[in-house]
């Protein structure tokens, strides 16, 4: 049951071809850095042996190292690491070599039976220099390689023999100095993609690693083993000699994964939201019937759904929590959300009447993947809501809805959230239309949905005003985020964004919970940001504002434009256009993304790569 296994959150790139391989590796690592940025390294075949360059920290350090000590090669492998086992030092940095130093490997994943394998190799006289399980795998492959006669296909056979003994997860790329030009890759539980070029081929942990060079890719399946050189590729599995896998064309290019004129990916992605929202709705609004049409759910009998279960982590979970209110409102179908990480270990009942969605931008989050497999294990279908095409969740789910948000590079999720939330509104609309939601009500929602990009644009146009508010509160040690109903998850998302990139402590509560304990935190030093846009609980929020003011707390209100009743009573306001109450949370969150962004920038934080984090959380 390998879905209970941890995975490392690292990035892999490997290249064989006519270009200077180290340059390709550096470019690929630069694009993969969002997956982890504790240490980085590359290994290149130089005609005599394998040359390694490793450094602690960012890819720029590796770049400098290679400028000082260049390596010329046409075949190389590279790795950027998010440390889980062993500190981020030079010894633990990938690539790792076998006992001869002529074989090198980069690896994402965890070899669970590494102790057993290590003891066996120690008995055979092997010596290890790192704390990593990867070095053990390198030695094991080298051990088999050296034992094989020259007449055999040594590297491929050695890799397969070693992997047959491994319990755990891996995405690997292996090179050997005696077989220049060749790279063997394999995956189990950790993604690996083959990039196909003219006179060159690539391996990468995701397509962003190679998208500057090719958009023609093959997503490998678990247990696949691939053998590439500059002009050919051959895919087999651990147990068979040849399999065919479908080629795909990546629908975005390198430019989409560049910052362009923006100082940070996060800001670029916040500003891309009018476009990403149009993309998630494109072709899905059924104007004739006031309905939504979602191709990936065609086979689901929406009228027979008894319950919805939404699973995700972090921001993706918040999108589900917001949708819980919206879907229940539109359709009356009970909705439950859960942390994927909790669900996977609970014995939560799911049955054929439960429509399950797993929500994940990356489609690789290990807890969400495990939760999905747990649902499927119980004989119930699980549908995905993913952004990354060809990701594991997208491939293993029983269908679903792609977000089409384009690459999201900033570690803080922004455009993926609004796309997830919008896709879930469409699902709520489709469910509602099989029940008591009238075509007229559906059409009204569609009309407001089609204005959503414009409304988000209006928020973006007020970014300077939001920045001023952020600068006023940037030195706070702690902040409260309050909201009611569907704006409570938005408060949670606002607090998460602030914590994640500015490192200011922030807590989110349903506004009415304040009186049950949290109000003790209210003081002039701990500002409260309350979402008080016009909806059915508007008056309740105004009372909460008064309660905070009565205790000398500072209040920042997120309110609708022109709402002087609110702006006159609070210390600062962030104003957003008014829209349909079920869509207002999506507009509101954009303002909170900007608030967190400008706070973090003012504090000099590394916005796109906040400390301790990585974009895809492929570790438990
Ligand atoms: O790729 P996923 O959507 O599955 O990622 C889930 C969370 O790790 C992610 O949303 C995380 O909370 C964000 N970095 C928050 O900004």
C-alpha cells in the first residue's frame, strides 16, 4: 500500500542532447526551484567520468559555482532539494554516486527499506558519506552494474534489479560515465515526465523543467522505466520490456512561467486572475438553460447525488470550505469538507450517493492523493479539481474538472484558489439545476459569473490603496481575520496568505466566535480584519465591529465600495465592488491576497519562496 509513504518535495531535470547540458540543467532547476530550495546540484558526464557540482541554498549559488568551475557535457542530471531526511548540507545534496563514482543518481522519494539495503551493502564493504537513502540506491544500482557482463544492457538491467528490491517511492534519473549520452529514469509514486526534442531528450519531475525547450511530453506511469539518449527513448516497466505511452502537448509555454514585468510571480499570478477566471468558465456556461456544463462530470447523475465531500489541503481546502456554503445554498445538497490529511486516516463513511472531489492545484499533494485513493479503495469514485495537466491526481481520479489557470509558480496559491472556487460554484449551479434552482436564478448567477473577471479587475485597480493599508499594519505582531458564512473560509485564506509570506501571526475565526474567547486578544496592538461586504449577515458584522472598537481594537474592514456606514466606523477600509452574494467571497479574497503581498514586500520577505515552504507538498 504505497500510498502511505512519504515523498520528498524536490525537483529533477535530466538532459541528453546537442546543447551544453549544464546550461539546460541550470535553466530547468531555476524553473523547478519552487519545488524546493534548500540545496541544489548537478552531475555531468565529461568524457572521463562524472563531474559533480553541489551547493547549499538557491540555484543562483549553483550557477555561480558553475561559472567559477565550468563543466562541459552533453549529458547531465540535476536536482533541487527540500530537505526531509538529513539537513540541507553538501553531503546530502544530490546527485549521489555509487562506490566507483562512475554512476550518479538524482532521486525524489523515500526508500523505506533503506536500512536493510544499507546493512547488506555495508557487509559487502560499501562506504557511505551522506545520511540519504538515495546514496544507498546509487550503491545498489552500482553493485548490480559491476556484477553484470559487458554483453548485457548493464545500466537498464542494474536499475531494474535495484528497484525491484526497493520498498518506497521514487522518481529517479541515473547516468553512468561508461554509457555517455544515456539516462535511465523510473518512477513510483513520484512524478516523472519525458520531454521529447529534435536531437535532444529530457526527463523532469514536472514539465516546467523542460518547457523552455520542448512542449512535447510523455507522462510516465508508476513502475515505468525509461531509457533516453539524444535521439530516442524507450519505455518499459519494472516487469515488462516495452510499453507504449501517449504523447501530450503542453498547452502553455515558457513565457507563461516567467515573471515578465512583475517583481514577483505572486503578484503576476494575482493580476492574472481576470484571465484565469475567464479560462475556468470558458465553454462551461450553459446560457440556454441557466446551467453549467462540465465535460469531466458527464457520467455523474447529478440528480441522484445525496451528499458532496470535498477534500484538500491548505488553500485548496479553503476553496472547498467556501464552496460548502455556496453549493448548499444553490442545491440543498449537504456538503462536507475535510483536510485530506485527516480524511486519509479517519474511517469516514462514503457511499455511492456521495460525490467526492479532491481539490489540488498541483495534483501531487501526497495527503490529497492518499485521500483520493482511500475513497477509491472504498469503491466510490473520486473526481479531481486540478490545475496541473497530467498530474498524478488528474490521471488517477475518475474524471474531473481542469482549472486551466496556467502555471502557478509562487509558493502562495492565488489564482488557483479563485479558479477552484469558481469551478465549485459551477458544480453547485449544475447540481442546483437538477433540483429547485430555477432557470431564471441560474441565468442570474451566470450573468454575475461572467462579470466576475471584471470585478476582480476592479479590485486589482485599487492595489495602491490596499498597499497603503498594508503599510499601516505591517509591523503588527499578530492579526485577527474575521468573516461569516462563505467569507469565513475567505478570512482563513487571508490569514494563511499573511502568515505564509509575511510571517506575521494571523488567526481566522467566524466573526461570532469572537465572544467565545478570542476577544481576549483584541487590543490596540492586534488589529482585526473583518470581511463585512453586503450579504445576509451584514448587520451582524457591523455589531462585531462595534464590539472590537469598544475594546480599543483597531479594525480594518473589507467592505463594498460606497459603504460609508462601515468606512466611517473603522480605522481602515479595503473596498471592493459589490456582486452576487455567492460570488462576493471570490472578489474579496483578491483584496486579501494583495494585502498579504504588500505586507510581505514591505517587510522584505522572499515572497515567492517563503521560508520552510515548497510549492508541492509531496511529503506527509
Ligand atoms: O497543490 P495543492 O493545491 O494540493 O496544494 C495544497 C496546499 O499545499 C497549498 O494550497 C498551500 O496551502 C499553499 N501554498 C498556500 O498558499
